[in-house]
């Protein structure tokens, strides 16, 4: 494996959820740059951790409207629905896209019902 031959490789991981992921790359002596919402996963690392807290930033409401129109992801035009979509997703483009794609691919799913599901505490 190339990582074993060249330790100290820089690995970039996005949206890491499991400490096993950190542990695995740490055991391979990789340097890791990772984004996560769960700082506890880094307890699995044996090396020093340097944290750079960041707040996720999403689209503004107007950017959300432009995204929906320009990407032609949906025929959603109801301002109330778009505002709820923006609030529930915190304007995060990936979440907006997922909800709109799911609604488009299945006629039984509406954007409103998907917003309701996402906004429910599980």
C-alpha cells in the first residue's frame, strides 16, 4: 500500500462521522485535515490535534432562491416553502440539493413532505 511506503502523507477528509476513520489514517501515520461536527472523534488519534473551529455557512435566502431557479432543480416557487427549505437546511447547498432531487425523482414525495421529515427530531 502506498500509504505504508510513504508515511506522513497528507489526507483530507470531509464530514467525518466515525472515530474509526481517524484511527485508521492515524495508524498509517498520515497527517489528517478533517471536517466534522463531532470533535470527539479525534480522541482516537494518537498524535497532537490542532483544532480550527469553523461555523458552517450556507446560502442566504436570496441565494437559495437563485440556486433553485438557476439549477432548475425544482418547480418550487412558493415563497413559504422556499423559506422553510432555507430554514430547515440552514441554507446548506448540499442539503437543499438532496431534498429537491428526492422530490423530483419521486412524484409521491413533495418538497413540503421532505422538509417536514428533515425538520423532525429523530
